[in-house]
C-alpha cells in the first residue's frame, strides 16, 4: 500500500465527510440507481472511505447481503457508521474475497489513485460472479473541450493522482478489462471554489495558483462548468461520469492484455 496515500487519507479522515460530494443526495441517488441493490446481494466497495455508499445501499435495501468496505486507510474505515458494513483494510489491486464472492463491485471516486488500473479491474472480475456487475462513479471533465484545463487544475490540487480519466478513457478502460458497458450517464454537481480550497492542507502558493486558474479560466471552460461569481467565491459545476458494466464472458474474460 502506498504510504503517501495512506498518510494523505489519514490526514483527511476527520473532515472527509464535509466534502459535499461524499454524501451529496443527488450523487448518492445516482450511485444507488446504478447499483440497483437487491435482497441478498453481496456488494464490495473499493476505496469506500467512510462508508457513505454502502450506508446508502443499506438504506435503500435493508435486506441486501454482505457489504464489504475496502480502503487503504484504517483512519477512514474507523469512521464507518453502520455496524452491518464489514470494514476491510486492503488495496484495490489485491482485493479480499474468494473468486465469484460478490454480485456487485462499486468504485466511486477511487480509480485516479490506483497505480495499475487493469490489475485492479482483473481483481474486480475475479471477485465478481459470472453475472456480476461493476458500477463506477468518477469525477471527470465533461469532454474534450474542457479536458486539458481540467487536468491542469486537478493535477495541481491532487499531486498524488495517478490518472486523469476522461469519460471516453473510462469507458475504454472498463471495456478492455473484460466488461460490457450497459449504461452510462453524466451528472452535474455544484461546488464552491472556496469550500473546495479549504478542504486540503495546500501551501499558500498552491492555493493562490488554483484560485488564479479559476479566475483566469478560458471562456469555454467557464461556460461548460457554469461559473457564477459570488463575492470572492466562484460556484461551478463538476462532472460525474457513471457507468454500469457486466462481466463479459467473451475472449477478454481472462482479464489479460
């Protein structure tokens, strides 16, 4: 497990749930709609953090089966509230569980921190039943028009990121890892720039540069993200890309490349 990432999330654990997206009702509702939990289903959440997704699953379907929250941070897992959730410290590239142990695997806002994405998705295929489903929710650019500027912002803000996935790259990744994508959507989530900047322990120089990038954003970026000036703050839309995929029994079922 990466010690830098472990330290990063240990530092964020106490305030993690204050990030609006973590328990945003609309984002959670979309996540649950894509999971479509059923009684008895066994669900594993990769990069589960404080357990928000599985809590929402249990609220939507109290008779769901085993729910396992996997995260590299014991500090995050210590804040899982629901005793029905089994917290398990682990790496998304080496998942706990036997072959075909789960019906659904969820990965929300996690993939950008995973070193080897294909290894991760091979592990997901391993622990899923042959008729199992993968649900991914990931913050992405809206498309090609805002991709480059969005990447500059998120790379500065999150230097531990391994990847900056676009919607097209996310879909290709999942398809090339032995899954068939059956449903996708994009959801807008409103964010305050000041609130976003306050949630990390960035240097003054980082904060100043991030603010400058927003204040001097190209007109196309401002339009796509629906910028709204509010005093010294900027409200803007982030893009969430969701997909649901099922295990593909075809030639790529071995999970090799």
